[in-house]
C-alpha cells in the first residue's frame, strides 16, 4: 500500500474518532409585534389627565323658559323694575303737562272744580283724575298694541301678553292688570289724609308685587295671576341694551335724589335767611 492511501485512511480514522464541535446556539427571537386587524385605526397612547376644574358650573343664562314657546324666556326682575320706573317718570311728565293744558284751556272750570278756586294743583280732584286717566290710556293701548309693551318695557326688550301663548291682552285683561298695579289709588290723593293712606297702600302694593313676582316660577306677580298675563323677554333682545338702560335709570334716580336733597337744604337755608331779615317765607295770599 502506498503512502497516499495510507494517509487517507489515517485521516478518515481520525475524523471518526474526534467528535465534531457543537454549532453555536442562535440568539432568542424577538417577540412578534402585535398587529391591528386590517382597517382598524392605530391605537393612540393614553392622554395625560387634565387638572381638576375649580370654577363652579354656571347655570344657563337664558332665564326661565316659557312653556310651549321654545327660545322664549320670562323677563327678569331687574329689567321689569327698570321699565316700571321709566313708565312712572313718563306718566308723571304726561300728567303734569295735561293738567297744565286743562288749566290753561279752561281756567274758570278748573278753578270752580278745585277747592278754593285756585286752579289745578297737586293733590286735587282734577290732578287725581288726570293722573288716573293718563295711566289707564297709556297702559291700555300700549299693552294691546302690536309691540305688546309700554315705553319702558320696549326699551328693556320685554313685552306682556296672554299666558302663555303670547296673544295680545283682551280689554278686560289690560284693565285688570292696570288696576292690580295700583294706579287707581291716585284717586285717594284728593285729600291730605287720603294722599297719605294712598301712598302707604301703594308702597305696600309695590312690595307685594315684587315678592309675588320673585317667588313665582313663571315670574307672574299677583297682578299677572289676576289678569292671566305673563311678561317675557322679546326674542332677539340684547342683554347689553338692558344693562345700559338700567344704568341710565339708576343714574337718573341718583340725580333726582341729589336734587331733592339739595332743594330741601336750600329751602331750609332760605327760610333761615328770610326769618333773620324779618320777611315771612310763606306769606298768605
């Protein structure tokens, strides 16, 4: 046997005697990523929770809704109070002008009807009748007009109508509502005692009207209950206009109050000056 055959046999025997080295282990496979079903939106990470809100939740500012009238709400107390004051100022001016015209047109008749024959004055039968008549005509026709409200109510964006369909008040409803507001009490001012009693009754009536209106879920005072009426905020009325008018009325009332205090002070000073000079501050006619 030659050397080449001998070497080949020797190599094969060595390979059979020596075991082969094991192959290196493969690294562990990474976990398979979770896949979303086809067409599903990708998942978003959870959002960071918002900090707690400490402001108190505010109720809707629309007011108390009118039953069966979507979008219409009962008028608030402050606009109604401001409208009431505006109407009082207008009525005072109208009554004074009309009473003056009556005295100018028929001075003889007016003097004959007034106590003492001195013409129309405050707290006399003619002035009382004029005041009652003017207030009745003013409210009766304006409430029953297409605007459904007095001048003060229209300026404040509110209107009065039948409860709760909003129909124009009937003549009976308008008359009852006018009387329930206390305007006929002006007839008591024909005498000094009657004027004092009428003023007290009117003050008590105003307080009762305010409390019964404030305590009603439908903002109906006892005058509205008697007449079957309701006062609502006109559709599209702006709260900004209401605030402006209320502010103007408050300023006017403050000016009137300051003027009254000033006149009272000046009157006292004039009386003192006249008394020191020996003149009678209130001479008899």
